[in-house]
C-alpha cells in the first residue's frame, strides 16, 4: 500500500482489526510556580493502539480520472 498513488479509504470490521490499549496508570505533576497565587496540576495518561488483524480491513485507493 503506497501513499503516493492517491487518497485511500479503509473499511472493514474495525473492532476485529484494531486493539486499543488503555493504561490504568495516570501521572500528576504539581506546578506551584506558574499561576501565583494558584497551584496548577498537569495530568497525563498513556493510551495506545495498533492494527492486530489486517485481514479484517480492506483498502481502496482512489485514482483521479480525467474527463476527456
């Protein structure tokens, strides 16, 4: 599958093909210096995903057709 051929459409069974990984851990950072007299908190959480079954997806490459 090459991206230089044109726009692509991917369709199929997304639930079967893609897996989301949601980490339970969350990080908190306390910043008492930025917004005096208030304290700011920054929270981050890791989330990821990947294609686990490429057979559940179909790819269609769209090509431009010149009307002559």
